[in-house]
């Protein structure tokens, strides 16, 4: 019972014009611990990194409880999907019609991205910053106005703030 005992399948191929073959990735079923009376298993997926001396590293794991970890071993009890990576970059991305958006986390909080730039941050105290990191306020909006409009009816505005950064001001409370 050595822990991580199990079996797997390795995938290889030619990586050089002279025909040299190497392992490029693999899938393994492993025992999750070294306790002889426990049989919890995991399924791991690995790929080889680029470069001289590169080895296969685990990239994804499905543990015995069904939790999935991408670039990390799942460890949060109630989580079903965990993604590990660098701070302050988008870790989970979606793409449609050439546009990307994503979700990431870093030292300043949870971030929503459009492309590669963060557009909204929610810090650990729950403060929200739109257009920049949050400030001392519960909600901070930078470089833009706030407008809340009706969804149905006449389409009139209930509340609107605007500042054009040229000294111009616009405030409105309208009820229709």
C-alpha cells in the first residue's frame, strides 16, 4: 500500500524529425492515500510540459468523492470544481464570436474579466469596484455613469448619475 498505487495509460508520439518518441500525456487510476483499509481512488490526467527535461505533470484530478481539480488537487469540502492558477488573471474563460470573458481571483479579490483586463472586483469584505479595484465604498464605479431604468412601461429613468470628467454633472431622479 504505497499510496498513489494504481494503473494507467500513457500516450506518446514522435517529437523530433529524427523519429524520437516520448510520452506526451496520460490517464491514471490511483489510490488516494497510504492507509491499507481505505480504497478511495482518483482518476488523474497528465500532460508533458514543453522544454528540455520536461516531465508529465498532473493537470486534472477527479477524486473519490467526485470533486474535480484543474491544476490543483481538490480540497474544499463543498466544492465540485476547483481551478488553480496565478493571481490576478482569468482562470475560467468563455468565448463567443471572438470575445472572451472570465473569472479569476487574486490578492485584491474576485475579478470578472473581459478579454485580459479585469472589469469588476469584489474584495474580501464584499466591496465592489467597477472599472477599477474597489475603494472604501461598498460600490465604486470608475470612468462611467450609473443609470437604472425601467424594464417595462414608458421606459423612464428612476435614477441616473453621470460625470463626464470635464466638470459636467448630471443627476436625476425621475418617476414616470
